C-alpha cells in the first residue's frame, strides 16, 4: 500500500514535470515551425534589419551606462554606511518589479514635453533614440546594480586590507583587487541588464513611441508587424529566442567555470 | 514515455479547453474598433438595461482584433473601422453577414500649445506628428489623405510630413493620447476622436470616408448587431455620420 502511494507521488511529479516542459517548449517550437524557410529572406527586410540594429545599439549603450553609473552605486550600497540606506536600496530596486507601463508613464511625466524636468529641457526627449535608452536604463540598470552590490557584499574585505597594508591606495586596491574578484557577478549582472534592455517593450512604447530606425526596437517591431507582416514578426521572434537562449547558456557556463576557481 | 506524453498532452488540452469555456455564457463579447469606444460603451449600457444581457467590450485597432479573431479569440460581434477586415474574415468563413452602420472622416488633431494653423503647416520643420501605423484602418486612411494632399500642396508634401512623423501608434486612441499629453503637435485621427482638443479640417475632396462594418460571428451576436443597427442615433450623437 505504501509503495503504491509512492508510485502515485512519483507519477504526479513526473506528469507535472512533463506538462511544464511541454508548456514552455511548445510555444517556442511553434515560432520555429511557423517561420519556416522565410527566416533567411526576412533577414534582408529593411524593417527587420533596422530593428535589430537599433536594439543592439540601444541595449549596448544601456549596458555601458549601467557599468559607469551602476558600479559606484553598487559599491556605495555595499560598503558605505549612511542613513536611509535600506530605503534607498529598495527604491533603486523598484524598477525590477514595477510594471513597465508605469515606468513609461513616469518617464513621460518627468521628461516629456510638459514633464517636471522635460519642460525645461533644451530639446525634446520623448520619441527619440535617447528616450529608448532612458527607458531601457530605467528598467534594466537595477539588475546590474543588484548583482554588483552582492558581489561587493560577499567579497572578503581582508584581501583588500592586505593590499592596503602593502601600500596600495584605496583606488588602486579597488581597481586591481576588488574589481577583478567581482568579475563573475559583473558578467552575470551585465548580461541580465543587457537582456532586460533588449526585451524592453512597455516603457519604450509609451515614452519613445514607435518609429522605424529611430525608436522601433525588436520587441516593438514584433508588435507592429503582427498587424501587417506576420513573417517578419516571427523572424524577429526567432532572433530574440536565439539571443536569449545564448545569453542564458553563456551565463550558466561562465558562472560555472568562474565558480570553479573562485 | 510516449504514452505519458500523450496522456499529459490530453490533460493539458482538456484543461485549456475548460478554461476556454470560462467566458460568461450570459455575456455577449463585442470586439470593436478603438474609435468606437465612446458610442459602443453607451450602446452596451443601453443594451444591458433593455435586455438584461451583459456586454463585454474589447477595443483595439480593427486589424489587431481581426487577427485575434482569426487566431481563435472568442467574439460574438466584430465592428471594424474598415470593410477590409470583415472581408478577410468572410473569406475565411468566419463571417457570413455584415452591415455598414456608420461613417467617419479624418481630421488633424492639434495640441493646444502648437502654432499649426493649416494643413500646409504640417510640412514645416521641427514638428512632431503622430500617425497610426499603416496596418490599421486609420493608418491606411492617413496614407491615402496624405497622398491626396500632394495634389494640393505639391509633390514633396507627403515626404515633408512623413519626415515630421515621430511615432506610428497601434491604434487611433494611442495616437490621439499623444496630443492629449501634449507630447506631439499633430495627429491624424477620426473626427469623432478629436473631442478634447482643437483640430484642422481636411477639405472634402482630399479626405477619406471611413466605412464601419459590423458583423455577427455567433448567432448570439445577431441580437447586439440588430440593436446597433436600430440605434444609429447614438452613433450620430458622438459625431459619426449616419449611413
């Protein structure tokens, strides 16, 4: 009787597992099945090409900005002690859970023509490529900051202390000791940030609009193409699936390899 | 293994089918062009009062709605801003009968703090113009009007205006929203959308008349279609041209 119960339990687990795998695989597989041989020809479709270009450029700029701005922020959050630190940390992480549509509206209210800041800006920001990067940065940078902050948190400060007693300046210690030790988190955080920027849709649509070559990134192009040209929507989807999969595999392999000797 | 795959798939399909049946049987689901939002909300309210049957409304670009219906979205009624979407569904055997029930025309909605005073100004530099994407009915009409206007203002008018376009929105309501927000200077919309801001008329000979068609998709939908057809005065009240 007891063994029968275990068997049923196993079956339940197995069925759930199988169901879930099918549930994830089927939609993705369907995109590949439907796109067929048209995929190659779509790669020369100007709309598809400009969406790919714009997506790569904007998400890469977003990733660079995250490094420049996010690294000091993560460092301060991990190492410094100041008032309201937890509140500020929560605020910084807010865009991770915030619905992108809210981010879009918020950016409009701040940087739009009639926005708190935007009305004083010398140029219009909304509907420009800059707006795309701003939308992506808003939602994606926290992924990098969070990853780097935990790297700084978990780093053994004794190693840095040794470097300091050997005469290295604080800056020198940071560059040649602290930063190299954070490489796994750096790569992981950066890739997540980049991937999130690449997939950004809601905030971009609201704040940057939808214009080919200027603000129409791949997710927006998919959305638009659904109305006119299903094949290019499918082709862009295939590219994003492949990119996302590659990113994930890369993070997993890289994480494992680095984890082995750190 | 194979048997398990088959069983799991069956269970999954049954679960999905059960969820699919979850829509309220007492409700009539109406898919309607975004520009029909205000009159159809009113018509639905009246219909609910008169018959006691609830109406569920889904507003989007007619093209998006048509694609949703093609791909199996449940709708009892489809009201489109152009006959083409209905025609596509008719060719697929999803729609059998349809009726023109209203007409509309295009205007150029302008934001309150812009200095546009004529259609010709749309070709001026540094303007921010928003249009609906060419796949949607309003987007297609916009292209037609712009090409017509070439005859009035010269060959490069179309190109100059298109250079000022900063965004191609999914439907007419999102295009008009950019005017309401003050983010864009001008947008091509239906006359019936431009109720909160100023607008510029497009001369009759260059304008396009949009024909709205309504079609029942299920037998249950007929009741609501008949209701719309016999209450066209509601649409007139919102500025639609009666057919």
